[in-house]
């Protein structure tokens, strides 16, 4: 085998998942597997469950962890809550709401969608209208993606809860926090979410392969009444003190060791600090992109500043610019891995991930690498992108915009 040539120094991973894994998490994963009856394994699992509940800010929901990715958690929710032919209302947020909708349809659910307007958050009045129109209360659940990782947009979940309450509709509120947990504020019980799902590889700073669902008693009741066959995903089957039953088989031990360590890092830093750090870093990215945009070729995809994600920034490119070529130059020449556009935004956008194990110097390195790649590609950009990011991090008001 030809060895990979060594690339000197640190490679900057700015995909919005998988994200960089902290050394402490890597170290925790570097342990031999344990015998399934080892009480230390039970303690790790309990620590992960307790840590996830604390992070989700729920004292009432049950947490189910799965050896799977985010699509698996989506499938768990669909399999437990929706029998074929039953209805779900999915709020349009872009590629990820649509992918979840397609998956629900593939499993036999009847999906109602609210329209998605590019660059804008969820159409809450359309959601409320759909709920009010459903006088028979056939809609079992409302599925919402908190941060749509393709659009780079975070929705106001409280307004969606209010729409459900205003319509006096009993549908369950199900929230995908895959891209927002550990980055944006989220509190399951205060919000009144019935089900929340997430995955390991983004704000949780753990390698891909572990996902979870938290379900409250209302959701457990709906699941108990759902006659459709299921086994691996079944919440009732996983309600067991035995780790083998909890995971419907052998637990993904290394990922659990990593998750325990990652949750420890988040709580050691302090959740409020973690959230403030994400806001600060996102502010630097937005400042740089706004400065670049003055060249006329780029723009922030999300139009409403309040809806811009603290996890990922989606940048639109003018017609004729190839974002994939830009990504290649950024990755191969400058060691900065950024993401491309997904679904309807493929070929029209690129994305900068800035969540998880991230600090100001890392984001400046990323932005400098992207700026260099933009120049190599001859893409017209306004001057001083990186300087504006520096100013934002330094807390200075540049007066430019
Ligand atoms: C918001 C959101 N939900 C779900 C998924 C699906 O997760 P996975 O790719 O782990 O299956 C992703 C993946 O990026 C995501 O960003």
C-alpha cells in the first residue's frame, strides 16, 4: 500500500458534521471494550443518559440511544409514532426537512408540508393554518428541524409551539436538534417538545455512529398505541435496566466512552459559555462573509439575521461560480475543509461549519484559508473579510455595516 503523504500541521475541519473530535474524547475512546456485564459499562451508559437529559434540559423524558446516524434517529421517531397512512406535518426548512419527509413517506406516512421559502425560516402562519384546518386532529405529530444544516437556518421553536397551542391541536411536537444541540439554546421541557432527536457527530463532538431520541410520556402513549410492527427502534423494548436490552444488542461502547467525555467537556466549560462561544464565532463568520459579499459574487443565504445558525453558515454564490472547485482549492491548497450545497442548493452554495470543538483562532484560520481560496479562484470579494472577523472577535464595531 502507498502511504498517504504527510500533510504538515493542523487540517481545519469546517464541515458542519462530522466535526473535530477533542483530544479528551479521542483519549476516552482509546479503551478496550468491556464485558457486557461489567458494572463500569452500566455507569458509562447512565452517565450518557443523565448528561443528554441535562443538555436537553429535560427531567421527564426517557432517553433512548441507538448505534446509528441521524437518519436512524429519524427512522426511530417515524417507526414509533406513525403507522402507515397516519399523518405528519413537516415544517419546510430546506434539504433536511424534505429528506425527513421523504423518509416518512417511504415508511408509509402521509406527509403534509408547509412551504419553504429560500433564505427564510419556517412559515409559522402556514403551520398554524394547517393545524387549524385539521379539525379531526388526524395529524399525529409536527416534525421540525431546529437548524437545517443545508440552509444554515435556525427556526424559532417557541413560535411553533405557540402555533400548536393557538390551534389547540394535540399533535406531538418532534424536534431534530442534530445540528443545534450543544451550540444553540434549547430546553426541551420549557419548550414543550414531546420528542427530541440528535446525533453524535456535530455539537456533541463525538465521531459519527451514535444517535439518540428523548420521548416524553405523551409520546410514549402515542407509541404504545401505534400498532405498526417494529423491533430495533421500539422504545418500549428498550425500556430496560439491562444495557444489552437498552441498545437492542451490544452497545457501541467506544462511542459511549467518547460521549461521556464530551458531555463532561460541555458541562465543565458551562453550557451558557458554550452557547456564547458559538454566538461569538458565528458573528465572526458572518462579518467576514458580509465583507466578502461586497464584491458582488457572494451573499449570506439566510436573509433574516436572527435566523442565521450559530453552527453553520451557508454562502450563496453568483451564477457561473463553481463552489465545488472552491472547496477543492480550500481543502487541497489551504487545508481547510468546508462543505458544499445540498439538495436544491447544490452548486449554488458552500457552507462553513463552525460548531463543536472550536475557538477564535481556529475560525480565523478557516476564514483566512477560504479567503485565500476565493482569491485563487478569482472570485470577486470585498476587502477585509478576515479583518472584519478579527474585529468581531475583538468586540469592535467596525462601522462598515
Ligand atoms: C439537521 C440534520 N438532521 C439529520 C441529519 C441526518 O444525519 P446523518 O447524516 O447522521 O444521518 C443531518 C445530517 O447532517 C442534519 O444536519
